C-alpha cells in the first residue's frame, strides 16, 4: 500500500524546536524527490523545503537557517528539523513525494499540525 505517514508535530513555544518525520511506503524511495509543504488557516499551501533524489536541498526564504531537510534512504524516511520556531510557522505540515521515473507520480501525506504559541 502506497502511503506517506507524518509524525512529530505538536505544540511548542516560540524559539523551540520540533523534528518532523515522514515514513514512506512508495516503492523505490531513492527515486523520489521529497518535500515538506505547509498550509496555515486561510492561506495557500506553500513549499517549505525540498530534497531531490540526489540530495540537493531548497528552502523557503523565511525558513532558511532555521529548518533543515534530510533523508535516510535506508529507512525510507524524510525529516524536517525545525529550530527557532516562530508563531508564523504555525500550520499543518504535509509530506510530498514526486518522481518522474516511469511517469510523473506524486503522493501526499495526511499532514501533521505544528502550533507555535506561548
């Protein structure tokens, strides 16, 4: 069964840290580019961080220097380490997997809530 399962969300105070995980059951994980998106209430979903199958990373400007995306192909898991969290980081965070091997294929996780509040 194809699935992406996020975990690690929760409530944290401003300045705190969280580590999100996305465990993937999507076939050959190493062929996929992996990303984290977020969607705050009343706003569009936005790309937060991405890591290609080759390990190249890209970040939303507002999280550069605070968030780090990484992947463990052996564990078929992608991570998002979030430090120095701010209230504006509050959102539902979604994991995304995409590959063009064998045709364009995209999968989404169910999302995990991150709330930054004192």
